[in-house]
């Protein structure tokens, strides 16, 4: 046999496949560059632009007028306080649910998740129904001669955010508690450390990194929320409101100031993210529980106590939903509740805003189609073809986590409100915003499932004679579908409940349900607002059920 | 008949050579094993043959076919993976039929061939099961059936037994071996388990740091290791420091170890410091009363009874401890800790290495690249 020396070097056996995946990466970079990086860069430049030249004037103005910087201060106060209280609620509830024999766990769990997925401003709105200036609880106490404080103001925001976002802490801590091997706690008990001291010395430090991640989520959500402060802030302004007002006000519309405020918002969220990563980096322990802790059977008295604690928190946080749904069935006469029950509100909704309902579901469905495809392909590229380029791609896709919706909305409008590409006022800009904001959810669950799929399954298929591209669609893609879909549905749920970027981007005919609720509340049509909110809740519940069926488990990571 | 020819093949990862100038020729129907510690390059070589990696240098031939530019899915290779790589969304039958469908085999022929393969791996009764309902051993059998049903030109197995428990491992390796002989499929088998390699292989290539150390039949590798690495990696051995005064080719040379001088034959002229390697079962323990200048005095410091054999730790006057295996039935009673004994280092079976770890007794060039 003659030996020829091959002149071919570095030829890759996945040549054909690499071609396809290269296109995926290139298209992803183009889309991200165009719809995310360019708009953000645009507001960055804008914030330094005053009267046709570069200046720091906008930033100087921000820090010298109390009107501006007090909003930053307010944002900080509200977010940090709400984060603190959310930890106070979330950690004990998670611990009790994970370790004690509490009845109706499944129900409590679902209710907690439902709380998290419903839009915060619906919570705010229903607290107005209860504790507003004319709220029924407030009136009840007033009849007894007691004047309880109304929900309006900073404390109201803290109250709403705490009850709305403690599920983040709950979910993260529940997950972490499952990975603590029981032997660690047994070991500390055998060393004579037990009870509260053990929880403080062993359990809490072990779950600290996870708690901080949950806390980060709470902080980000509170800091970026638009609807709640808009409804119950009244005189007290926070940053997203200020940015929105600067941008939207007919008279003194000031895009430069809106950009500056957006940049400040972004800077804060980014800094908080890095701070959390920095703190956690030193304290991360990898654990995989060989023996997850057993559930402790409490004595009846203690069991009742623990159950009451969990029930109190869950009830308090689900009350807004219950209130809204009940309100939606109340008989109304215009904006006034007439006493008794009826379907009037739903009839009015169908008459007044059918377009909004249709819009919401159309836009969200368009976005979900895109996110399923993108989630499938991009997670594959990021996980299975690791390189500097794909890890950059991964980082870029995750940026929207730190972008408040208002900021994204403002940046998109500024970028696309003039020819050649004029998207302002179209439905396209809304779908683009939804895809950018919610893709991280789909990506997260897609990458998670991909890590569980054995790489060699594809190699087995290739060695059996199926070309690489076909192999991907016959093996890995099929196996990824449950993960991709459950992430996409989660994205879908948060999309239909989205307000903060929609409020900036919508334009009359492209109004969605959330925008309609918002305007109905502002015009004091509480009945129709409640009916719309109930439609959203129903859609959310149905989606949750579908996710549960798809993944076959109760755990949902958000 | 020559079947697989690997010629000067090297594969780089970044700047490190994962495999370095590999030359192997494998015969039709041969069971050939790549053996070495983790990171030695054995899996890299296997994956290069499969087409999952492309070598930077060298050529590969399957028969007369130049394979370098043939993509993985056209190489007609059956591959069995360490973690089975069963398609979790297909039944046992569908898993095995997968490669046949890709080859556009007719439906009724697929059924016949899959059933045949299922019978070979003794899984006919499980053909409609989902993979999640199978044990690890059963999954590996499915994986094996899936690989052989396509009548591959070459069967590659990447540590197929390492995820199974010890007893099953022995049963599976016997089954794999007999199936391979029956079907006469050229097979390349990767393992880090030297006992497994000795048990199944026609020939073994021992790899370290991406380089082939020795190629040979199992007993050659065990009894005549060409260097210290092979000697240490295959089985266990005692290394004693020694010195050779003068060794002429073909003549007796004198090795001084632990103060005694032993006569042995050298394959090439040698002089200087050496490592004297003797396996625990090759050392003979003698009664304390024996007298001969070639015996070493020692004391038993530890005795471990293992059933068929006993492992003794014997300390010499120099303080060096040697490990010795003795068959249980050789003596009616166990030697006790504290017993004084004499030890025969058995120079006829010993292997001697120079300071760089190369063997100096035997003429081993033939063994090395046969």
C-alpha cells in the first residue's frame, strides 16, 4: 500500500454543520447589534449631547436638582427596603415548606408562583381597591373610627413589592435547601450545635449565595418597575417614572434628559449586578446532595404554627388576585359599583377594547415563535460550540436582564423613530421589545436542558450514518423541546403581563391588555380594569399548568 | 490481512500534542486495545479514527480506502460509548434500527436484522422498552447491538464497561469478546483498566503522554515491558535500585541489588545504575534456614489474606519494603508478622531498566513495533 501524505490540515469533519451554525451566530449578532446594542449606544451618546455638542450638562443637572436626584434616592429606598422584607418573608416560608410537614404544600407553591407571575401593577391596583383613599378596608376601619394610613406613598410601594417579589427568594432558597446534604446538619448537631444556632451557623451561610441571587432579582424588579409607582407613588417619584415623564410629556419632552436618566438606571442595575457577583464569587460552595434532608414531622402545636405562618404570607400575597377577580364580577354602573354580581365588566371590556385583547395574544404569540427558534439554536451554539465569540453572544443575550423595560422602550423609540427605519408606532417594535426582554428566560431553560442531554447521543447518530445537520434535528432538537417550550411559555406569560416597555412603545391601535388596564385604572373604571386583569390571570394560570405538564415537575425556575 | 493502518498520526489541542506520531497496523478481525492512564491520548486516537476529530498530521487507511477526508457519518463505523449514548426518545427497537434506516435498508430486512442483533445481545424480550426502563448493563447491550447491526467495517469501543459494577463488567467483557470473535469484526477498544485489557485483547498498545510505549500481545506486555512506565502500569511490581558492573551482550552480567549480586543476561552492553523490577508473585519466600549468597534477609511486617493468595510486606535490612504474593495453598499455614525469612529475587524473571526507564535485558525492538 502506498502512503500518500495528505496536504490537508485542520480540516473539520463538521464542515457542513459549522457552515449552518456560523450563519446562526452571524444572524444573532446582527439582530442583537441592531435591536439592542445600537439603541443602547444611541441613548448613551444622547445623554452626553446638549445643543449640538458633547457636554456633561445633563448629568450635572441631574445631580444638582432635588427633583431629579430625589427620584434616585426614592428608588434606592424602595428597592433595598423591599428586598430586605422579601428576604424576611421568603426565607422562613421556604425553610418551613422544605423541612416541615405542612399540609397543602402543592397549593401554596402554585399560589406563590402565581403571585410572582402576575404583573405588579395589578397588585398595586388591588391594594388601592383595599387601602386606597376610598378602599373598602380603609372605609371599614374609618367606620369604626380608626384612621389607618392609605397605600399611597413610598411605604405602599415597599408593601406591594415585598408581597409581589418575595417568591423570588422563596424559589431560590427552596432550590438551595434541597442541595444541602443532610450530613452537614447532622455533623453540626453531633458537634453540639443545634436548633436556631445551627440554622444561623450552617444553613444560612450555605444558602447565602442563592439568597443573594434571589435578592438581586427582587432588587432589579423593584428598581425597574413602572406600574406600581405610577399608580400609588402619587407625589413620590422614582427613576423609571421620571424617565418616562421626561420622555413622554407633550410640552417639555426632553429626550436628552430621558436618555441621561436611562443611563443612570442602567448604571445602577449593572453595578448592583456586579456587586452581587463579586460578593458571591468568594462564597460559592458547590454541593450536590447525596442525601437530601428529610422532612421533619412537627408536633401538632408547632405544625399549626408553621402552617399559619406560611398561610398568612401566601394569603396576603394572593389577596390582590382574589380581590381583582371578585371585583371583575361586581355589578357596575359606569365607574360606580352598584352592588351585587354581574358580567357587566366583561361585556364592557369586549365592547371597549377587543383590539387590546387581540393585540396582546397576537404579539405574545409572534414573540414566542421567534423565541422558540432562537432559544433552540442559540442555546445549542452557546453550550455545544463554546468559543470566545459564542460566550460573548451568551453575555449579550443576558444583557436585557439588567435593562429596565422603560429604558429599553425609550432606547428603541429614539433609535427607530426616523427614516430609514421607522418602527415607532408599529406592532413590530413591540414584538422586538418583547423578544429582547424575554429571550433570556427561554435561553435559560434551553441551556439547562441542553446540559442534561448527552453529547455523545449526536456522535452515536453521526457514526450510524446520519449527517450532522440531520442528526441535530433528529436527536438533540427533539430532546430539547420540553425545556425550550417551558422557557418560551414562561417568556410568553411575562410578555402578556408586560407593561413598562409597552407603555412607552404603544400607539393607540397597538395598545395591549396591560396598557388598557393601566388607562382604565387611571380613569377610575375599576370594573373593566379588573375584568382585563382577570383575563390575564386566567391565561397565566393556564400557561403554568402547561409548563407543569411539559416538565413533569412542580419546580419552575424564573 | 492488514485492515487498519494509522500512519504518523498526530493531533494537537492548542499547543499540546494529544497524540504524537502514532503508527499502528491492525489486522482484519483483530481485537486491538488502546490502554493507558486518563489523558494519555487513547480516546483522542479513537475519536480521530471515528472522524470526530481531524488529525493535524498523518494518514489513516481502512483497507485500501484513504479515510482522512471521509466525514464521520460516511466511515461505516460502529461505535459504543462509555455512557451508552442511547437515544432516550426511542424504544430499544428504534434505537437499533436507527442506523439501518439511515442506510435506507428495506423495512422487512430491518426487522430481521434488528431481531438478529437483539438475540446476539440477549435482549429480545426488551425490544419495546423505553431506554429509561433499562439497567446500565442492558443499555450498554443496546448500544452494542446498535453498533453491530449496521455491519460496520470497524467497531470502536470507548471504555464501554467503566460505568458498570465489577461483576457485570467481567460478564460483559466475556460476551463482547465472544461476539467479536463470532462476527469477526475488527475492533478497537479503549480502556484504562489493565486487567480488562489483558483479558479481552489480541494485542494491546500501551499509551502514555500521547505516545505509544509498547505494542504487543497481553503476555508480552506483562512479562516483557519495554520500559518502567509499562512495567508499573500493567500489574504491580517492586522497583529496587541496583548497579551493574559490566554487562556484555549475550553474556552474564552481574547486578547488585540490596547488597546481593545476581547474574542475568543482557540484550545490549550496559553499565551503571539500574532499576530492578520484579513482580510480587515472581518473588520467592524461602525458609530462614536456607543459605545462599543470592538470598536476601528480611522480616515480615504485614500479612494480608486475600483468599487465593496472601500479600506479604517484607522489610529488608536496608529499610526497603518489598511486596510479595504467595499462593495460599503453597503453605499449609500463614506466615506471621515478625517472622524472619529469606527472599529470592528471581533474576531470571526480573526486568531491568536503566536510569531513563528503558529496559536493558531483552532485545525488545521487535516487540515494540510489530
